[in-house]
């Protein structure tokens, strides 16, 4: 009998699951798509039962049918979108849709109020990072001030991963990495809830138990077994944020290593040896005790390309549905025909505000240099270049804060876009390694499940058996020279258009 590992990740626009052997060999994988609700500009939500739990059940039921006769699922690893908040009542019933991560910018006023009362510097000292749209504390305060009836009924404030684990085990838990996103309610140094700034937000008894991603949180209940197909009593880990599991899935586990995730948002994780507070990035705990990282994230990247495809690539979508070339691939082919600099275009890809390093929830997209001669290919290339420039801004911020970046490891759906990968290497000047398997977070979840259960007893097995690098993207020196001339224009465009864009954002309803 073989012991198998199950990993399931709930993402922004899709969920994925994978069934693996302890050596990383994949037996089966499943994917399902879903939507994100945008009730109004600056708001981003998902229904915990209709999206998160429904996806998990669908994937787990399908994967459990793929278990070979005589084998068994010996451990479950879970991840989901990070920095979101879900209020639940005494029975664990969601009281409203989950409020998502930094793409939801509704808590601007609450951030300002907390900084005025407690001081930004004091909260950075406690949590390691400043309050931003990524912080969960201000979002809890938003619920308290705008939905008092929900707040009064709330027994626990949890996240997407926490909710899935609650449905599986009946326990309210949270991994250490996600807990650090509850700023300003946690000490980054002790990795414990801290109440010094909690008075205005919530009492600490409303927060879940903290644990590390490589530890067991509980076991599959009888009720969950019926709902998911996973045998009762199967161990479940403490979970993780999707980006952290993505990093693990491609072997980024040691200080000095960088992951670049090309997903709905672009996300970067650089592992560091000790916590050093920063005003430009997020300082967070890692998956394992004693591990820390600088994290950075764009508000949109893949979601911006999705918007472009849906608005300007309807012909390619129709062709794709008829069995022709994938719409994204068709657009990339057009973009490849446009020169570096997109024939004199620069695009700010801030379609839903921006997170690191500018922390500007009122930022919006800008296309500069547009003329009657520009084509759809120029526009799409400029959008891709804009996200690459934004990635460079974040890597520059990491280096400013002491990071020595020698290479990155790419992962996520966008890592299949060769043009995009080359742009990022050319613009940042760093090579990128591409693993054989770019399944993503679910694969990392399966590995964490193996560590939590003891089925995998050495972390080094990850790079020996699970992750195999197949190719490398080197920067093109000439391309980098040209992009180095354009990058300051990208930075200046944001600074010089900011006041106008903020005024326009205020007019959006």
C-alpha cells in the first residue's frame, strides 16, 4: 500500500488540486474556474461556500476517485488566497462574503485612522510592515464601522484557508505566514497575537490558533469525509497562503532564493535570515519555524491580461472556443511583433490600485503615448511591459532593503508566456529558472502535507525529487539597455499623473 499526498489550492480565479506520491510523482491533477465578485470599484469579494468550499469539494471528490486500488491518502495540504477576511458566527457560518486581499481597497479610511491613533512607526515595529490594503486589521475595522450587525455576530475572523480547514476538521487555525497579514494584531518577532493595537479592531479571542505550515492542525471529520471523499481521520496541515505554497512548489525554501509568481496578481517572495522591518514591502513569516521573507505583490497582472483579452480579444476568444489557438497565445503573438517600448507606449498596469512598493489604492491604469498608428499588439505588449516594470520596482525595493538577488524561479500560469518571461528578465536584469512542473501551489501543498505527516522526513527531498529545473531565461543585454532607458519614464509617469488619477478615482462609483 502506498501512502499518497493530496494538495488543494483555492486561487483568485481558479482552484487546483494534485494527488502525489511521496517522491513528487503526480498521479492526477484537477482544475476548476470561478469568478471574483466586484460589487463596486475598490471592492473584491468571494462567497466562502459557493466558491471556496464548493471548489474544494469538487476537486477532492474527483481526486479521491483517482486513488489506485490498495493505496490511501495519508495527508492533506491546503492553501488559498491570502490576506482576506471572513467573519463567521458561533456555528462557523459565514456572515458575509469574504473580503479579499490587497485588490480590495475599501479600508483606506481605517488605515488612516489607525495610523493617526497608534502611529505608523509603532505598528511597523510590531508587525514589520506598514498598514496597506493587504492588512487584515483595517478590514476588520471596516466591518465593525460599516456592518456593525455582522461584527456583533462574529465569533471568529478567519481567512479562506482557515475556513477550508474548519470545514475539514472543525478547528479554527491559521498558518504563521497568513497570521502576519493580520497587521497590526501580531508580533512579527514572537509570531503571536498581540493586543497593544487591538482595542479599536477586535479582541484577540476572535482570532484563530497559529501554527506552522509543516504541522498537523487536525483530522478529517466524519461530516467532511462524506462531503469530500477524503477518508475520516486523515491528517490536515495548518495550511498556507497560495503564494507561499507556490514558492515551495518550485524549490524556493532557503535564504537568498526568490520566487516570481505569474498569477492573477504577480507576487514575489525573497527568503531572508532574520526579520528586518520595511516601509516598502511586507515582512512575513515563512512556512517553517524561524523562516522569514520579504513579500511583494502587484494588484493586477494576470487579471489585467484577462481584462485585456475580454475587452479587446473577443475575436480570439471566439476562435479559441471554436478550437483554434488560445486567446492569450494569439495576443502574445501580436505583441511579439511590436518592438521593445511598444512603439512609444508606456502603460501603468494599476487597474485595481497598487500594492508594493507604492501602496496606492487610488492608483489606476494609464496608457501614455497613444497615437492613431498604434495597434492592439502594441497595447498588449505595453501592458506586459508595464507589469514587468512594476516587478522591477519591487525587486529594486528588496535590494534597497538588503536583498542580494542573483536569480528568480518562475511559477504560475503566466510562466508559460515566453515573451513575458523574457521581458521580466530583460527589464530586471536577473535570470529566471523554469521548473519542469509549474502546477503551482497545490503541488507545494502536497509536499507540506508530506512534511506534516512525517511521510517526508527531509526538506532536501524537495529539490532532489520534486523540483527539476529544465530551462533558464537569461537577460538580453541589448534589450536591457533599451529598457533601462524606459524604466525611469515608467516611474516618472506614475509620479506625474498621480494627482490627476486620484481625482478620477474619486469619481468612480
